[in-house]
C-alpha cells in the first residue's frame, strides 16, 4: 500500500468514475465500487467524466505535518478529503483554476498540507474535474522534498527556455541582417514551441497569466496547434514542397483547415473535442511530414537531411507524448518532459538546417557566377575573332552607310511631303537591297561550307583510323604531337562555333532587311490591302536601337481586317509619331520612372482605330493647338524641322481618316488615328 522513499512515499490508489450520478463524499466513503490501480500511474482519458481517487495512507515518517503532492499542473479542479474511520477530518480545494498566489506553494505544482498522526490509518479521497485526467505519481513527503522537486523541474525548464530563446534571438538577428522570411518563420515557430511546452507544464500560468482561468484552460491546445501550423509553414518554404511535391503540398491546406477547426472549437465550443482531435491530428501530421521530407531528400535537396533528423526527434517525442495521453504508455517523469526535450532538439537541428541551406545557396551562387564569367569570356573571345575576320567588309559598308545617312540628315529640313516620303522609301529600299545581296551570298554559302568541312573532317578521321593500324609507332607519336601542337580537337570545335555564329548573324541581318523592305514599301505606290500590325511591328524593329532598352513597348492589338491604303505613307505616319514619343520619354527619364509606349488597335464600324500612347511629360494646351502647323517645333535648334506632324496630318487627311491628339501635362500623350477600311476613290499620292 505504501512504499517508503527517503522522506516521502509513493501511494497506491483505487479509482471510481462518476458518469451519470452525482456522488457526495458520504456516499463515496461507503462505496464498494472502487477499483485497484495496479500501476503507479493511470490515464483516465480526455473526456468530461468526474474521477474519484482513493489513497490509503499510514504515516511512518515520525512527522505529523506532511505534504500531499500531485505533479500534474493540468488538472482543472480538485477536491481533497482526508478521512479517518469514515469521518472527514480535513477538506481542501485546489487545481489549475486556483490562482498561483492563492496556493500553499506559489508554483505550478499542486501541493496540499495535511496532518497525519504517526502509525494511524487515513484515507485520502480526491475528486477530479478536468478535461485531461492524466494522473501522475502522487507523493506524500516533507516540505524540503517538495521544494527540491519544484527546483529540479524549474532548472530543467530554465535550461529549455535558455536554449530556445538563445536560438530565437540569434535567428531574429539573422532575419534583420539578410531579410530572409524563413528565419522569421523559424522565430515564430520557436516562440510557439516554448509557449506550447510552457502551457503543457503549467509555466504559462505561473509566469505569464497566473489568474486568467479562460486562457489557462485553453493555452495548451491553442499553442500546440499554433506551433504545428508554424512548423508546417516552415517546412513548405524550407523544403520547396510546391516545387518538389506539388500534389502532397496541397494536403497541407487540409491540415491547416483541421487545425483551424481545433482552434475555433477550443476557443468557443468544446475544449474536450479539440483536445481529442488534436491528439489524433498530431499523430497523423508527424508521419505525413516525415513522408514529405523523405521524398524531398530523395530528390537531391541536401538540406532536407537536417530537417529529417530534427523532425525524427520531434516526431518520436510527439508520438511518445500522444501515446501516453491516450493511455497506451505509462506516464513517467521522462514522459512529462519528453516534449520539451524533443522541441529543444528540433529547434537546434532546424537551426543547423538553416545554416546548411545558406552554405548550399552560397555554393550555388558562386558556381552561377563562375559559369556566367566563363560564358562572358567565351563570348568576348568569339566576338573578337569574328570582328577580326569581318572588319574590312564591315568598315567599307559602314563608310557607305554613314555617307548615305549624312546626306539624308543634310536634306531633311528641305523635304516636303512627297519628296520626303519618296527619298526615305528609296533610301530604305536601297539599303535593304544592297545589304540583301551580300548577306544572301553569305547565308547561301554557309551550308555548302559546312558540308565541305564535314567531308574534309571525315577524310581526316579516316586517315586517323587507318593510321592507327598501318602507321609505325614513331609515326603515330609524331602525328599525336602535331595534333596536340595545333590543338586539333579545339580547332574542330572552334570551326563549328564560327560557322554557327556566322549563320546566326546572317539570319538576324535577313530579318532586319525584311523589316526595312516592309517599312519602305516603295514597290507598293498603289492602294493595297495591308495588315496595319505588320507596319507597326516593322516600325518598332527600325526604332529599337534608338530606345536603348529603356522604354517598354505594350502591344494591345485587337482583331482588325486588312485596310486599303498607301502602305509607305501609313508607315511614315507610324514612324513620325512613335519617334516623337521616344524623344519625349528619353528627354525626361528623370521625371518618368517607368517609360512605356502602348500601341492599341480595334475595329469601329467601317473604320480601324490605331492608338499610339506614351506616359511622358505631355503637352500644355497652347502647344497641342499648334503641333500640326508646318515648321512648328518644341525641340531645340538643329533637332527638329517642324514638318513631321504636319506631314502626318496631311497623309491621314488624304486617306479620308482623322487624327486626334489627347494630352495633359504630366499625364502623357495619346495619338488616335482613324482610317476607313475601304477607300471609295483613288488617293492623291502627295
């Protein structure tokens, strides 16, 4: 019945579960329905039943004043009756609902002072009202032993707190240093881990909210759910589950919903149901997370190995705790602190995992930078080589183009509508024709050249194979030295790279020539049905170099039919308006943070509407009224003739269309061109 242990003694006990009938103490004293508990501990489950415990006590210590201690801080309400010869000699109330300062010893432990005469038989009846009726070893001892037990538990919890808060502040510092939100999630997870374990062990009531019954009752379930949510949040980002395991990643949303149900239910409905669902959920989640981590690790993500190790420790502690809560395992002192121990190992190993991830990212970044540097050097070498081979041809062609361009600039201010359009079209077509002939020669000879070189290489390879059989060792050695000296393998690779580079350059030049010819349309001086989108795209190709990649082009093309017009004239309209928009944006880059030009097309009845809009500085009203006047310009001397928009207006007018401009200072400018789909009469090609 009583087992002496130094100054205290462990108590064997009997129990009675009260379900439907409310028992008073007199009836309980006379009851014969108590059942003997064979083990030193017993779990009475998570439910709303009331449990009566019965302890038979004989004081063998020689001291009358003894202290009855139940080392379970989660019991909600206790009624302690001391009975001798079926007479109540003492009654005391307690439990978690009793404030810390109102207890015999102001701590989380439940301690009661009782008076026991030496060698006299007493019976202690304890009535328990609690959601979780897990009863740990009850002891009767002196005050010194009680304080020693409390100090031992406080020391362990202090070490646990020191480790967690050390890691918390260290990773919080890393978050503010490198701005990686993963460290902030780790800090949140660590904080919730401490609060969950502190709530389970009763330290939140002792240290944070000693007199708040509502929070004390729910804190264990709430913080256990929050630490699991934060842990899953950390897992999904740290292991990139959306990338590696997108289907399994969706399962976490269901888990979030379950924890949401647990939280809502615990706060507003049934705490008992929440606790029961939480235990089942924790058992499933730890296995699901372990399964996900193993899969990510098998896919080659090395930081997952630390996460696996961390979660394995935490999983074992959770399973141990859950099985003890369900009564499968006996509840011991180790079981009482298995969750803090598992949480400590988890946050330490997760910190190692974060550090390992940083090393992986650093190595990947260094490799990426090294690869980029190698590519840049290789490109630079190829460009230099190509420039050396093509320098003479390019120099001669560049001089011709510069001379032609110089003539064009000198005659620009003297052009009127017809002369300007004809000269520009002829010049563009001439350049396209002149470039087209040599580039066709180059592109048409690349394929035969490749074929011939491959034939030569086949012959060389045949010589090499025959030489391996028929040549003497000395001859083979000399040939190997010659191959090594001229770097034969590298020469073959370089020939392929040079041919590919020449082929790509020829292809790009053909595209540019095609754009020039499409833009000029000198061979189409009659009214033709054309695709307006082609004219806009070819204009953008020709103007791309003047934008220097600083202006974003937005194309919002609608579904429009072919339009009857003079293609060259309409392309000139697009060229002038888009050029003005580019100049307006580039001249005001300090005031326009994100310069962009938007092209829109749509069909409106029998017309096609083209909008060319920029987000530049716009125009004041007095300037907008004069922009279509000949020789009016807002540009500085030498930078504009004032004829561009006047010519544009005349071209649109001759096409029986309309040209509208909408502009406000600081709001950009929008040119709206309306062209009829069909021309009812021949156009005057002015």
